C-alpha cells in the first residue's frame, strides 16, 4: 500500500506506528481531521490478515469518526487506533494495554483513545495508568461502557427510517434482523423487543446467541440461512464492517438498514447508490451509531448528562434530515458526508476568523 498516497486521497493528517518488543504490542494510530478539535476514537484489537488490511481499516475507521463527530455537533475531530493481534481471540494483557497507553500519551491529547472491538473497561483502565487521554474505563479512566448509548442512538435512527418511509413510528409487529448480538447488538435487540418488535438474530458466538434467546426470546436463523435475504422490515448490522456489497444488496428484501456497525458498506459510493436505486432506506452508519461517541466525547468535553442525552436523542432528527436530503444526492451516504463536511467547513471558517 502507498500509505502517503492513501492519506492524501482520504485527507488524513497523521498516521503513527508503534511496536514494543517487551509487551509484543504492534499498533497504529490514524488521525484524520482535527479541524473541530482533538480526536476521540476507539482502539480496536483484531487479528488482521495483513498489515495493509490493518492500515486500510484504521484509515477508514478514522475518516468515519471525523464525520461522526461533525454530524453529532461535537467539538471533536476524527481518529482511530488498531492493535494488531498475532492470533484471533488473543488474550489482552496489562503490559500491552499500558504500552498502548504510553503510545497514546506521545500524542499529548491530539488523540483520545476509547473502547472498540476487543477492548473493554479493564483495558481502558490499564491504559489510564499511562495516559490521561483515554475514556471508557471505570476505576482509572472514566465513562464506562458506551454501548448502551450506541444502541439507543441506532434505535433512534430506526425511528427516523420509519418516519421517512411514511410508516408509524411504532415497532409493534415489525421484524428486525440483527447481525451480531454482542454488546451493541444485544442492547439494540432488547430495545426492539421491549417496544413490541420481533428480532431475528445471528452471531458467530454460540454463547452470545444463547443469551439473547434465553433473555430476549429472539428467533435465531440456522447455519444454512442468510439473514440478509430474509423478509425484514429493518436490517441492523451490528458486528464488523464491510458486510454489504452488490451480492448482498441485490438479494436483499429488507426495506430499511440501520445498525451499530461502522463502515457497513464495502464501497460506500457504489453500494450506497445501489441501495438508493433499489429503494432501500439506509441510515448512514456514522450518524446512526454515534451514541457511544457522544457519550464519551461529551464527558471528555464537560457536557452535562442532560446535554449528552439530548444529543443522543437528536440522532433521530439528524438521520431524518439526511434521509430527506438524499433526493439531492446519489445516495444517503453521500448526503451524510455532505452534511458532516458542511459542519467541518463551518468550523474551519469560524477558526480562521478568530
């Protein structure tokens, strides 16, 4: 991969690499844009097939964080970090977390770390022993698990999709397919069930599926079934990104897509346009799943609990505004990016005028 070329095309400001022989840590921090402020973004621990795959992931995720923060009207830029694991499911260690904390500290607050796939409150607290620039812990850092806010934000995004479709904003009798029943997917399923909806779920972890079945009484599809081709009112991708491409979209029967995953479209421009052409309502992920960022960034910026709750509630209004504006763009994704960029440019203009 020609990294500098990719950074130029995507507009990244800085990409930093770090390796620590003692703990075995290999990590990358990508800072996309800090026009609106320092950047908070999660740290993802994952076993990548190659270094290029890890770089592409952190570049795409950090770009999405810029748009996510801007669309949520936060005084924050966009960044993300990844830790490259040697094997899937590799156990997290305090030594690696502390090493990651020291790595984050070198950026002096330009990047603030937080939870993502493979990182929990304990990991954030371990990092917090080495840096003040981490959110999501309980005893050393602060903020705790942001997943309830991510799920609530996506639920609010679903309401916007229903309203945009001209349907009652009521989940009674709706069928929602949830791909991934982990932290955010489970909580989103719980909200749907509590409001009268039927959830059809899937996950790669049998224990995660069993928990959702036991506690929420959801329906689970068989190993030989494809959730994306099911008759659904709403499809909610809540696992990793890159799951919706032409093959999935062409056979999709869901009327709406709104979940908690980042970068759900394989090629946002191509796939977003295909969704629009098929008449499938798509709530752009960086708007619908912004609740967790709003929670942690809000605490970091000193917002009150009421201010944070109001911002999470406004995800519904923002999603609906973007969906209404989609008629002026090739796709809902393009409309959402334009919405975020207008906020960034407004911030740039304000800063330049100081």
